[in-house]
C-alpha cells in the first residue's frame, strides 16, 4: 500500500498538526493583509472615487466639484448617484479580485483536502433511498 501510514496504521499526528499550524498562520497573515489593503474604484473619468478595504468595507468616497451642475440640481443629483454606484461597484470588484488573490489558494487547498483522502463516502452508509444495511427488505408480494 502507501508509505504515508506507519505499520500500526496511524497518521503522523505531529506532521499533521505542524502543517495545520503553518496553514493557520498563513491564513491569518492573508486576512491581515486584506484588512490593511485599500483599493479604489472610479467612475465618470475620475469624478467619483470610492475606496474599499480588502474586506469589502467602503472606507472613503470622493465626489469632485466638477460633477455638480448648479444650473440643474435635480439632474446633477441623479448623475452623482449613478456615478457613486458605478465607482462603488468598481471598488468592490477590485476588492473581490484582491480577496481571490489572497484567499484563493486557501480555498483551493480546502477543496483538495475534501477529496484528497480518497473517501468519497463511508463504506456501509446507505445512499439516498436505500435502507440501512444495503439491500431493501424482501417484497412480501413477490413471494406469492
């Protein structure tokens, strides 16, 4: 069989724990990097700038005075609202990309772990619609 298991059939728990601690440390570092990072989104050629941190929190919003048309305040308000939405969406997209960059390897690692043990199901566990123990009980009508 494989060489990953010692003769007693036990996993090397010290190696497993060390690997888990290392992964936890890397995950905490990535989360801190996200908390400290800030990304920008813009709209209207820079008339509106939204700043979002790496955790997806809106932390700043700047609207240029050039975005305001004093002659038509109603239209100006609607334009500014549209530009703010576009800038915030742009910033959220940048934050999402940053999150994927920092956290993606961890999600892939967990995905590999879920299938990496070679246990698609537990032996003897019934599937959907099956009775415990494997075969369904005999059909009494079939014995007539």
